[in-house]
C-alpha cells in the first residue's frame, strides 16, 4: 500500500467523535424506484414567484423540467410523513 496510511488504532479523539455521531435516516428512494412511471393527476397550483424562479434556475442547470423537480419534492415529503 504505497502512499496510503493504514491505521491500526484510531486516535482517541476520532473514537470519541464516532461515538457521538448521530445516525441520519435516509428517506430518499433508491435508484430502482426512480424509474417507474406513476399515475398522475393534473392540478392547478399557485406558487410564489420566488419558488418558481428557484426551480426554473435549478432545472436549467440540470437540464430537467422544473415541474418534475417540484413533483419529486412533494412526493418525497409525502413519503416521509405518511409513515
């Protein structure tokens, strides 16, 4: 292992940091759940200009439809709070 450090015993401060770490539950779906088509319902929804401008700018960066980004945020929120 040239150029890499291999620790046999972690320094005490590292062990303390690990012991104090908090586990964060991952609520995002796996890649296999992102590809399936779901049934949808068309609605009319008035959102703030600030929110729409944000999503349009981000969607433009990633070359995706901004409505799809908004839909995903709502879907993730729903999944998290239906438990």
